[in-house]
C-alpha cells in the first residue's frame, strides 16, 4: 500500500479518537443510555469527518485531473 492509502485511514482513526474523547468529556456516561452514546458518537464522527475528507477529496480530484 502506498502512502496515499494510509492518509485517509490515519485521518479516520484520528477523527474517531477525537470524537470518542469529546463524547467521554461532555456526556454523562453513568446516566446516559448506551444507545444514545452510540448514536451521538456516530453522528459526531460523520460531522467531523467532513472537515478532513472533503479537502482530501478536492486534492485527489485535482491530482487525477492533472493526469488526464
């Protein structure tokens, strides 16, 4: 695998780690239902991942257009 494949994987892991830390910090883990924690973590992950993956998508499109 080349380095270009590892960049989105590393970004996804970093976004998931930050999301888990934020949920752990701001959610009351003892009183909150586990289903609500999972749904909140998934929605925050999807929202935060746009910050990382949209610029990567724009970069990838510009690189592939320069080859054609």
